[in-house]
C-alpha cells in the first residue's frame, strides 16, 4: 500500500530527526575530544570557554572530567565519584 502525502512527510521528518541526532552525537564526541586535547596540552578554562562560546566557569563545569591520551589519541570521561 502506498503512503499518502502526510505519511511520506512524517516518515521523511522522522528520518531527518534520526540523522540529525546521529550528527549531534558525533559533534559532541568531536567537541569532547578537542577539549580533552586542549586541556591535556595545558589550555586554560578561559581559552576553552572562549573557543566554544561559553564562560570559563561553564567550560570547567561541563568538561572538567575529560581526559586525553596522546598515544592512543582517545578521549574519555572520568567518573567524578572516582576522584
């Protein structure tokens, strides 16, 4: 059975939402990795905040648990309860 116009538009919109969600997850992972690298190489919270368009305090709150391994080139988040 063929889809009517509304069903087709709904399906298209939902497919676009799925794609946008995947893009957002990839962008967040890339941002976390970039910030972790910058912090590993001694960037200040002010520099990080300026780079991402937030205050230094907000940058610290959001990214303080990120770590970077330059050998494996991977970023991860340390559980704050482990600190």
